[in-house]
C-alpha cells in the first residue's frame, strides 16, 4: 500500500486522526506487515521507557506488558462488537489498531522528570482517540459505539498491565 493520496507519511496520518487512512489500512491485507512493525516498535518504545529505572528486565517486561495489553484491547473491541451485533473482521481490526498504537511510542520518554507525566497523559489521550478512529473505520461504526468499545478495552488493558 502506498503512503496515501495526500502524500503524508502513514504515521502522521495516524496522529492526525485521518479516517481515510484507517479505512485504507483496515481494508488492505498488505498493510498487516506495517501494522506489525508499528506494534513491535511501540513495544520496544514501551520497554525503553522502563530501561532507565529497571534495566534490561524493564526493557523486556515493558515491551511484553504492552503487547499483552494491546492484545487484550484488540480482543475486547472485537468481541464487544460481535456481542453488540456488529460485524467484526479481526484482520481489519488488527491492522487499524496496530497503526493506532503509534501514540504509545511516547512511552519511551516517560522516565523524563515532569515531562514524563505530560507525555503519559498525551500518550493515553491521543491513543484513545486513534483507537476510537481506527475501530470506527475498521468496524464501520458510529463514533459513540466505537468509543465505548475502546473505553471498555482500555479498562481491561490497564487491568492487564496492572496485573503483570
């Protein structure tokens, strides 16, 4: 898949909440590799965020916790959509939410004094918006049901992170 008709790079289109981008990647099976690269890049960033305080175990554990939390989030949105009577293709949702995880790369800098707390807020706030846009486009939902599914997934993902 090309970068898009607008010429903007994919990751910029994610953080600008471009609904056309999320519709394109969710419909294009060739975008799966890109979504995986983003997902593992964000996992690496999450691990890097724990490196200054926890060393190598933080690097590995932070990345692993992110992957588990993201998987819980994905499955919650998918199963929730099905439970509410909506169609949900896990591949389409995987691609959209893989790219939607871009804001969570800010986790690499959370260890910074003062700025880290602001980045944490930005990461979760923008992440909620990108996940909502991605879920809305991948599942062909209105914004409110997509936001509710994403919020439910967020709660369960946060619980998964807390339990790990």
